[in-house]
C-alpha cells in the first residue's frame, strides 16, 4: 500500500496486525510473560499509528522535508522490528489454545 512521501506500508505487517487483533480476542493467556510482551507490542503499535498520522499531517500541511524524512525513517524502522517480532508472538498466542 503506497503511503505519502515514499513510505510503503507492508502488506505482511498489515496481515500480522490483523492476526494479532484476532488472537487478542481469544481466551486470556495464563502466561504473565506473554501478556507483558503483548502489552509491549501493543504500545509500539500505538506509537506506530501516531507516527503515521504525523507523517500524513506533515505531508498535507507542507512540513519540511527533513521532518517528513525523519518520520518516514522512524516508521520504517518500527515496521521492521514488528515484522520480526509479530510472527513469533502470534505463534505463541495461537499455541496457548
């Protein structure tokens, strides 16, 4: 999915986020460590969403190219981290059933 100023959102990441949403709605985990990891990932997803909204706002209102580039880079880094961590977390969430 093409985003503003050359930012491309990964379809794989979008799919993983949807799977995470579905897994969260399942039975609560008896594993406190897994719950903690889930909370950390959810917090980073919230930060990601906020950064994405800022990027859109900057591009619509004509923000400086430096600010736009910095925000795009931060999003790309966060997306990379999530793409590495979400599959393992999803496997562990699905294994609890």
